[in-house]
């Protein structure tokens, strides 16, 4: 029975195409008397709450109750690590922060009720940018640091590249907004349906807010309509409000954010500011790097510290840095609390090192791909935090194969010829690598659990700690379970994720969902097959799996098992900045070709070729989808999705009309995706490799291809631009290189 | 605006109370079956009683419904909350993402910004109405075979847009398909698989 490695359909395929696959808000009709919640929103980015008067709201038809800090029986704080997120703040810390919630029979009545609450504020000065935070000394963390080697090369190198790079954040825009429905069962305990990547933490936070033991709270996640990191922590507050509403009123409560509320209230990918100085030899080898990273963490810590750690870990991307000092600090600003987003701080740092290498290439008049290749890790090298780069030879293998299959060298010549013939439209082609560390950077999260139940008729239920958000985890788990038990997939049903089936789970994040939960499922299945083996041997060869199960039952052999897995051999000492934080690295590379229009700054993505190391793919359709989708999401982050805040700290881009999302036109016109062959990853479930996050950073090839195209408008000048590379930024970048080279001059000054 | 809303809300409550009094039996939540044709002519009695409410009669997936609703009820709310047809999703609520796409009288519309009363007298087709007797529609079959989704939240909208597109253009090019589906976002960016599904669906529906 071979199911793993096969291109099987999605586990919920029929549900998705018939509309029968349910998401949290689809369950609302099951709860008679369901109350709806709407927040009272503070109109300031920073203010003290002087008073709240809900008297008028209480007489609003349909309004049932108002939730304020006085209603919290436990600790009214949802901060996941540091308890720094009051549910009902005395001090408003970002524009539109909820200060109270209104519960009503309908969402409309709740909204009207919220508008009747009279809140008085004393506005306070707000910090809205990274630079303002640096100037004010406003930080959420101390400086985190990793260093090795002698930085004196910075002074003696043949070439020194210095500068700063500003990187914008990214809105998750999961199509299903944050949603929770809570109700009380007959024992008085509270159950919650939540669109959460981390049911155990949602359970923990609710228990904390209500001041009850965790066994009083059950959290279930059927599936999510996208999450991308945005429901790793940010689902907790919505779930806590729903649970508090039940606690107070006894009626089921739904908290479902509208799109505008979701974009105004929930955290995003961190904007970054990087300041750097790098020394290169005359042949383009990086000799030393000093890098200072600031992230905009928003008002509370959230996951900003481990995100910054991952930035420090990934400032090398695939390159050996002999001497490096990288320091990172999370700025506290009066904005939404920025949070996990696919890549988790890795992408920002990797864009920076690619930017530095590209500038060095231009300064040394060497092709960027040559400089990149010269700096690759080789087998036996260690990272700046002391981890051996196992499988480093795959970087060069992938690079060379991809250059060949994409006809990179030949197409560079074609691009050069095209550019020689066109004055106002130029093309650029670039190849960039990805090395991405797999494991949670907090070691203790690297564990997974499963509960496999087999019934006497041979049908199977698999419970595990992971959540399904579209990444295909449930499809893979089903394949892994079927493969491990030696049964057809149809026999295996993957159950919704519930905290009363597998406790104390980790978030489904860090690309590790299959590695951790899949291995736990294998562990459980092995125990069961170990017990069933002798039973099967005692039966005729014609016995079916169901016959074996029935016989085992009658022999009083248990048909269920719990499975467990913890990632071995990982550790990290944050004080020393040394360790082995990652179980392994995922590798890949992409070649992208773009065409930039000097009149508009717009570009077309003509072609992208990707070669990704997914180990032995458990589910090729799922993995391919993750690569294609991750890449396009990265293209969105780097070229069109721009978050803007106004002077009052309000998110100005609060809908899809002002926040441009990748659509059909961002898909490369030619899009070739392939897996590295014969790439079994030892020690990982079925020899596979994580695939959720790494492909996002393949999109850096598009940013670098745009840089090549812009450079073609000038005569060897260094091209720099902030991220995202929107048409506006590219338009001005083209102007700068044209002016710099003296080919064109403009009398009109332009903003940088 | 706030005052207007409040007035409306109070009125709607009194309206409901009035209805409870028994002046009109609306059949509560269970929709009464009536012929869809000529439904508009039967509306005025309700409108006279409260201009902020209307009785809409329309067909959804071949089944006729008649229900008294606030005028401002969107078709999406009507489908999801009144009829409990939750296969149609709310993504952006501002006709930008396409997750709420349904077919009204043969045209694909954003149900989040279409009022239910605008569809009165019409025929609405949602994702729940595509499969017949548990046999998937060829478009659904193609999406299954080509995995034209990841999280699935945009899928019903993608499929409904595809339905209208292929009804009008049974033998399209890939470029035509991209253009026709440009009103439907997929945040997972499963576009390549969606395109494969649409092209496969065109072959299946022609077969």
C-alpha cells in the first residue's frame, strides 16, 4: 500500500468544491440565541482612558451586555509570553484598540451599541515609526546579538558597502478573518470553536482570563481559511472575548472580525530598518559584516523576540560570513502588535544580505550571480551561530541544475540584447538561493503529539496537534497514517484539532507541522501495527484489515495508541549566541526575469524557474502548491503590498481596495517548479522536508531581477530602493540611475 | 447617521413585535414555498407596513423562498444567515476579493454588495446548487482532480465565476480564463492550480 509520495487529492477536496467544508463562522447557525460582539474602538494611537459610560448602549435595542475590565474574573491579559496585552486597557496603545466590547442579538445591534458607549480619553504623544522609536529609546527587547570573527576587515577590505534598507511589513489578509464561537456546556465548562493556529495557547489564554484551570476549557479548530502566521497568537484575544461573554451572559457568543476591523486590530509582518557595513575582497568575497536590525514590533511583545532571533540566524542566507556582528532590537511603537508571518523574520534579513551582495557586485562590476556563488557555504562550514551547515553541497547542486534548466546564461545574453535595443523598457534576470532553518527557535516548542484510534471494522481516526490552514497538513497526515498502517487512505479520517484529544500542543507554525505531528502519528501507528502483526500472522492470508482488527479486539489487544515526537539534537544559548537551533536546513533557488517600464515603474514578471529541496515529498501536489503560493505571496510582499499608516497612527490601507494583493497578473507568465531529486532527508518523517515557509523567500529573485532591469537604464551605477519595490519606487529608481549616468536629466526634483 | 441607524433599529424591533402579534404569518425562519414568478407583485403589503423592510421572493438553487427581511440585508447575509447556505463566504465585504461570488440570473455577482431585494424575483445559484444528486458538476470534478485550492475559502467563488465564464465561453484560452477570474483573489495564491482546474473543466463540460 503506497500512499505517501503520491499526488493524492486534498483531504477535504469534496467539501471545498461543494461548500460543505465548514469554517468557524459557518457554525453560527448551530447556536440558538448566539450573541454577536463588536468592540468600542479608541480613536487615538496613544491615550489614557479617562472614563467609559455605557448607559446609553445598555438601552440600545438588542444589546444584551457590555464587557469591560470589571467583568474579568481572572487575569485580563492575553500576552502570550510577556503578559503585556490587557484585554481592556487603561492606556490605549494603538489606533482603534478595543477598550470594551458590546454583546447583542445581532452584529448590527452590537455595532450600534458600541457607538453609544461614551469613552473619554486624554491623548498622549504617539510613536509611529522605527526612527521615532529609536530616537525615543522605545524598545520591547534588549539588543539581541550574534557575533564571530574579527571585524577589522571592515576597515581593510578592498570594498566597503554601507547603507540602510527599509522594509515594509505585510498584512496577512487570510481570506477568513479572525473568528471564534464560545459556548457553555452542561457542566459549566466552556468550549470554543476558534480559527487558531495554536489551540493549546488559545485554551491557556482563555483559562487565564477566566481564572479557571485549563481542563475547564476546550478549544477546537475545524480548519482555517488561511492563517500564514496571523492566527498563531492573534486569535487568542478574539477567543478570550467570546469566552468572557459566555462566562458573563451564559449565552453562546461569536466574535468575528469584519475585514476592516481585522486589518485595523491585528498584527502584521514586522517592518524592518537595517543599517549595515560590509567589507568585500576585490573578487567579491564577503570578509566582514556589521548589521544592525530594528523591527517595528508595535505595542506589545507578541512573538517579536523569537522573530528577531530568526532574523539574526538568517542574515547569512546561504553565504559564509567569516566575520560578522549582527544585532537586533525590537522597537515599541503605537501600532498593532506585529506578529508571525510566513518566514518569521527570516525574509527581512535575507533581503538585506542579498541587497548588500547585489550592491557589491555592481561596485565591483561583477555579475551578481557570480558574487553569490563565490560566497556560498561549502560542506563543513559553520554558521555564525556555530551550527554546521549540513547538506551545504545542495546549495551549489541546486544552483547549477537550476541555471542549466532555466538556461540562465543564455537568457542573460538575450536580456542584454533586448536591453540594447530598447530605451524605455528594460529586462532583468536574477538567480537567488534560499537556505532556511527548520525548527522552532524556542527549543521546547519542538514536540508533537497524536492519538490514533482504530475501530473494530478497521476504520481509523487520527487526532494530532496540528491545525489545517490550507497548507495541506491534514492531507499529508492522512497519507502518513495510511502508509504507516498499511491501509487505504479512505479508511483514515483525520479529525478536527481539539485540545481534549491531544494536549499541550505547539502552534502549527515554523513549517514544522508535518515534521512534528506526522512523526507523532507514525509513532502511534507503529505501536498499533506492532500489536496487530502477531494477530494477522495467526489469521488466514485472506483476512482483511477489518478481520485483523476484530480479532485483535477479541484477543483484548488495544486498538489505539498515543504517539509522541520531539525533535532531537537541537539547542541554543541566547547569551552566547551559539548552538544548533535548527534540526536541518531547507534549500532552494529561483530564477526570475522581469520587464520594467521606465514611464510607469511597473514591471511584468515574465518567467520564474524554481528548484526546491523538499526531501522525499510526502504529497507532491501539496508541496508544489506551497512552493507556488509561497513564492507569489513573497512577490506580493516585495513588490506590491504596501502598508501605510497616517499621521494619527491609523492603518490607512485597511481594505483590499487600498492594499494591493497578488492576483492573476502577478503569476509569472512562465512558471516552472521542480523538486530536487534523490533528496531524502534522514531523520525526518518519511524522508521529507518542510516546505511551508522557505519558498516565500524565493521571491527575492524578483526583487533582484528588478534591480538588474533598473540598472540597465544607467551605466553601471549602484541601484538601491526600499521594499516593497512598488511601481512608484521603481519609477524613481530608474530616474536616479538615468540622472546618475547623465543619459537623461530632469529639472524637476523628485522625492527619494 | 448614528441617529438614523438607531431609529431604524428601534423600528425594526417594533416591526418584529408587530409581526409576532400575528398580522402576517411569515412562517418565521422556515421559508414558505411560493412560485417565484410574479413575486414582486405580492410585495407591497409588507412595504406599506414598514418601508425599511421588504418581503423578498426568489429562487435559490431551484428552491423558491419568500421571506420578510430588512431592506439592507445583503444577498450574502440572506444566503448565510437566513437560508443557512454557508458555502458562500465573506472575505472582504467590499466586492474586492470574490469569495462571496454567486450567480444571479446567469451573471456572477458579489453577494456581499448585492442587496437581497435586488435579487427579488430572480434565480440564484450557489455552490450548494451545483452538484446534482451527489454527482459533482464537471467544474467541481476538475477542481478536485487538479487541486484548485489550498485553504478552500475562496473556492466557492472561484467555481461560481468559472461556471458563468464557461457557460459563455466553453472553449477559452488560458489568457481569457485569467481575465475572467481576475475578480477572484486567492490569498494562498493557488492560481496556477486554479487555472489548470478551469481549463480541465472546460474540457470536461464540452465532453
